[in-house]
RNA sequence: CGGGGUGUGGCGCAGUUGGUAGCGCGCGGCGUUUGGGACGCUGAGGCCGGAGGUUCGAGUCCUCUCACCCCGACCA
């Protein structure tokens, strides 16, 4: 450990205090910084570049399902937010209100959107007249505000970045299909781009979105304490919002009907997920597909003459790579190579290329992978593009495998309530167990262990055993875990 | 809202029984260095969270207050 500690002396080790490691690594890798308002964070250029790369990939997938982007106002009149009773009940405690415009008291307070159903649905009501107008498929990229008691960088901040999709349909079946489709989009995005395996499933009644008929979720396991993180949700809102906002249309038979809605969102908390799932004692490990810098080139020289030759080769390699990957040449002359190695390890850049006099002489570069530090390989300059692309794909793959292995290793089928208590107390991970479906059993476990039902996985066993808590016939196999 | 803790250069901290503020890192300059966080010299930077009080004198003692952090409660 002492030799390890030498590399990044200022970063606490995960094992010592995972939560503090999380805070420190975000700060030191320059993903985000503190801001004057408690619970808000500045997202720095490196962190924002990561989010932008994520946006591009997710946006593409969303649009591929026929959705269009739009933008709705930040402010929602109080009366609008209050129309769906469960919706406002769920969000009331964490809504931020604007009551004054300049010096003038507003006639009606405006909510800063905690989510936009209640401002989008009234617009849907205006736009929908006939079954021919349906479906409407809208997405917006924006930030929302929820006045949380205990903020955590990226995972739970007062203001956070996300996309929220909102759709209207003629039938419940169509809404259901859309809700499930978008969850599948999220699953694919999170697993493919972020290299995080997830468990798709349905939320229990007590955990579902305020105002929804059904909520679907993808749940991921974080490193360290092996807690769960709800990584995205998709809701079938039924006709709850259709009725209160009077989104009606004439069907083919000329009959007036209420429309059905869905909404679905993925936020920048998934950045926090990447940090916690892939990171190690040296810092971040960013999945190549979304990493702001995929390859960093570190030049090494002693004399001015060497410097000239090395930088010439660096420039040549950078130009070769630039068309294929996101590459950065670290030409700072006030930092030593060793310092740079540690710095880029901390920032999670997947591949480092070292180019020194030896490499120049042999027309090669030295390639080091962030996920398997210490294993250096040399690559002829002529082959560098191909080699880098191959390694990036391989890193993406191995990050996903490692995360999946962690998920599997820390998941257990639990048949005894005492065992569940033990495992939750020990931060042992996910617990698969049978549940009768009663909210009493659910509440009891939450009170006694702090674990909640993360989801009812879509994948269910062929046969059901008795409820873990009360012994009544089991109706579902669920995942119990503590969550961020 | 309960329990605990911390506020001193950008960051991390020290500051004894009260005597007029210091260390490390970082930052600027110069020189030597550079294959896993180099070194020397030199320089800049602080009304010690805020208000009031005690005192000849307060970073230090007293009172009040503010902010932040941690643990609970709460939170899709």
C-alpha cells in the first residue's frame, strides 16, 4: 500500500472512506467544483465535456425512436403544479418557489420546475384535437431544481442537468410500449456507452413516480459500499395527467377520449455512477466511448535537441490520431512526465502514449492503458491509429466486464430475513428475495434495515417461494438494497 | 429538525499559561531538471467566519451570531 500511496498521495483510498474518496476524486479530477450555494455545484469544462459526449449519444438514440427536441419554460404556475394531486404531494417538499419579480410580489407563485409534466401537459392539451395528432413525442434537455436536504455531487444536487421526455398517446397500450421502449434505450445507453451493467425492472407502488401508473427503472450497483443507484426511469402515466389537464381527442368513431402519457428521464447523476463504478485508488477510469480525452500524449525529453525531435513526433502522431479519436498532447514544460502520468491517471484518460528519445529513435510510441497500469507496450508509429482504436474498444469492454463481475459477486439470493439484515448492515450488495407484494412488508424492511426495493426485475424466476418477511406466498422476486 | 464537528494566505494545517501570525503544498521569477508526482535560490499573498465584550494588549478568554461538513430524520 505504501508504494501505491506514493502515486497519488493526495487522494484518499477507497477502502478508507469511499464517500470521501468520491468527493475528492470529483474535485481533484476537475469534474466539478463547489459553489456558493449549498447543494449546487459548478460543472467544470472536463466534467461538462463528459456530459456533452453523453448527450450526443443519448440524444441520437432518443431521436432514432421518432422523438423531437423542444424546450419548455423553467417556471410553472403554482396552480398548474397542483392539478395532479399525487404529483404535487410527491414534489411539494422540494419545490423552489419564485414569489417576487423585481420588487413586485407575484399574484401567483411560480415553481421552478422540479420536472415538467405540469407545464408540458397543458400544451399537449392545446395541440391535441384528433387521433391524427397522436402520438406526440417530445424531449427536452434542461436543468431542474429539487430542494434536497442532503446533496451529493452529481447524485443529488439542488439543480441538476437531465433530459426529460414526454409523450402523448391514444391508448394505454401505446403508452406502455413507449415507456418500455425508452427504458430499453436507457439500458442500452448506460451499458454500451457508460460501461455500467444495470438491472431493468419495475418500481414498487411506494417507490414509483408521483402521479404515475407504473414506473420502470434501471438500477446499477456502485463500487465501495455496493449501494444501488437508480440510473434512469421511465413512467407510464396512464391517463392521470390526461384527465387533469384535459388532453382529449376525437377517435376514429368521433368519440372524445382522454389521452395517455409517458415521461422518462436520465440525469447527470450517471456521471456519478461512472465515477463510483469504474474508479480506483488512482482516480477516475472513464469509459472510452464518452471520455473527453481518449488518448493523451506525454512527451519526454532531457535536452533541447531531444525536445525538438520528440515534439515533432508528438505532433505527427497527434495529427494521425486526431481524425479517429479525441487526442490531447500534454506539452506543458513546467510538469515532469511522472507528474503528468499521475495527473492523467487521476482524470481517467483511457490511453496514454509516451513518446521519448527511445521511441523517436525506433519510430514507435509507448502505449499504457489506464485500466491495466504498469503494462507498457510499444507500437510502431505507422500502426498507432489502429492500435489505439483496438485498445479503446478493449478498455470499454473490460470496464463493462469488471463492473458486471462486481454486480454478480455482490448479489445474493436471500431466503432468510436475518441474512438480509446482516447483508444490508455489512454493505454486502444486492439481495434477491421473494416478496408477497404487501407494502407493510416493504415498509418494515425499510425501517429495520434501511434497504428498499430497488426494482422488481423484468427477469423473474419460473417458480415463487414464500415472502422473505411474512412467509405469505411470494408474488415477485425483487432486489433489496440500500440506495444513494 | 435532533446529535457531533470545523471555520487562520488558493488548498491542507500549526499557533503553548493572552504579547501583534507561521509551516507544507500551490503560485510568480531565475537556474538546474524531466521514462511514475524533481531540486536550489528568490518573491508575492492573511484586517485569523462575523458582531459585541473582558484586557494596557485577543487567532487565543467570554457572550451572541453566521456558514459549512459529518451522523441521524427526510429524499423517486
